[in-house]
C-alpha cells in the first residue's frame, strides 16, 4: 500500500475495533474501515472509519508537527457538531510496543463514508449529474465551519466525503484553524491546486501560515469548476504549471480559463469565488455564496449577483417611491439604518418582498430580494418575527424573465411545511397559524393556496 503513512494489518485490534480494509490515505494519516468487536457500548456504531495519525516514532521536530495536526483535528471535531461535518465518536492512542511503527499513534474513530468525491469524479467520464446538489451540501458545510469560527484550509475532492444515503460531509481537518479575529494560522500544507494565489508563496511563521476564510472560498470555486466540468479553471497540465498560472492571474497577466460547458449562472459564482485578491474575494463569503449556489442548483438565476452594484439603483428607486408617497429622504435613511420609522407599504422597494410587524404595512419591516431558507440565520435576520410572525406582507416583486414573481411561505427552515403564497403585487394583512421560517420566489401561486 504505497502512499499510506501507516500500514495497519487486516484484523488488527485497537480499542473496541477490528481493522477490515484500507480506505485511503493523505499526507499525514491512513484511514481504515473497521467493525466494532464488542456489544457493550451502544453509543458507538457497528462500523466506523479509523484514521491513524503517526505521532510516536519521529524526530522531536516531526513529532511536534504531527501532534499539532492531530490536535487540530481532534479539537475541531470535539467542539463542532454540524450536519455537514464528519462525526467523531472517540479518540484512541495505540499502546503496542511490539509494533513500533504503530505504537503511540493517535486514532480518530469517525463516521464511515461510502467514498470520497474524488473517487466519484475519477469513475465518471462526464461530470456527475448530482454535481449541483453535491455543491450545495459542500457549501453548507463550509458555511457551518465559517460560522463556527474555523477555516478548513484544504478543501478539495479528496476531503469531501459521500455517505451511503447520498449526503455529503467535509472531512480531514488536520489543517483546519480557528479564527483569531480576521485570521487563523494554518499548518501550511494545503493542496496547491486549491490554494489561492496570495498563499502560494506566503511566509510561514512560528505559528504557521496566516489564512482567512476567503482561502476556502477560492478552493470552493476551483472545486465547483472541477465538479461541473471535469477540468481546472486554470491552464496547465501539472500542479506546478497551474500554480504558476494562478500567480500570473493574480498579477493580471492571465485570465481564468473557464470551460464553455460551465452554465452562465455557475460561471458567475466561480468567477467571484476566484477573485484575484483576498480584498476582492472577501465580498463573497460562504453565506452569500451558499445562497447563490442553492439558487443555481434549483435552476434559477440569482436575483442579485453583487450587492454593492445594486446599492445606487436601489437607493434611487426607493427614494422615488418614498418621495411620491410624501415620505422623503429622511424616511429612506431611517429604513437604511434599520429603524424603519416610515409607515405603510410604500417602504417596500421594487423587486422585494416585505413583511411588517403590524397590519397595513406598519411597524417594523424586513425585506428580501432573494430566497431565504432560514429566516433567523440567513443574510437577512428578521429577529422581531421569530415569536409572533409578521402581521402584513407586500410582494413588490419586479418582472423576472423566468417568471419567478410570486412568493411561497413556509413554517419550517429549508422551504418545508407550506403556509401559502403571495402573488406579485399582493399586499395584505396576515393571520397565519404559525410563524414564517423561510420563503422562496416561485413561478405559480394557485388560487387555493394564495393568501
């Protein structure tokens, strides 16, 4: 088994587990399928993946480095329990002087996956039809990780795990780092093909390489292009050639080589994720990218691509609407800073769906231009609606070339448990039995479910 840092024989026993077969290996660890050999611990699954990290038979400097990698992964997995991150059941230490190559190794007992995404991509000549759905789940994992204050640091197909039920988990957190303000400190061993230009030749200090969440966004852009087209967005037949192309691209000497097979909506997402510099890329964080990826996977054109470019037209449209209503600039500024003191439906700008805390469009207002699968943990957090829900609504949706002008409302996150819909131009009071938790723009709004 060339390429395995640690070779563990079939039938080897560690803790409550018996090794069955190798699953894969990275630069620092070897992963094996294992079966539980005892029945007295119901909290453990019958099967698991055991990741062996060699930390006991190296020079002092190597030992410190490998121990740091193991500690990073254990720390993250013990502290985070998110649906899109691989689950850690327990950690073990091999105590076996008779096998010095294994003695002292740290063993992570992890949720068993069916195979890595890299295996799926290698087995198919064409991009997998499930690619868009997989990218949604990958981006969800990235969003969960960043929200918790961590940077993955090595997002790539080999570290995306496909489960038997079709769901996705992010794995291999040996290079993950916890943010300290705007930065984290990574071990500095990311895969070059998925590393942003600013980190390819960055200095490694005593604490490692300074890294920011935008590095994961770059990696997601490369991953998206690879999943949907089977090719890299940067030219070159080797990692070294693609690394050099990335550096030329960052200096403005070369453009991306996006595949003609990449659909336009995905082309926009990839282009933004692969912005030349961190300063340009930081505007596209995991949360905003996730919203756009969900829309693209659903076959919809995002209703807004770059928020900053819409500010002036939105301001002008809102000002014109408010002026016509006799409310003026002060009312608009009140709404922009969150006070929402202007009254009535007229506060709702064209292209938005707006919800109000009181009947007749009065009270506090929350407004969306896009879908939102999580009202209380999304781009727009409508905190006042959490308890009692809105009392009135105005669908001021603008014309959409694809017909998404109506709004469907749901009582649960992720567009589940429908409450009804609001037709384009509809403004009315609400008397819902349950608060709204998510909504989406739709093409139809049948009379039987229209509010």
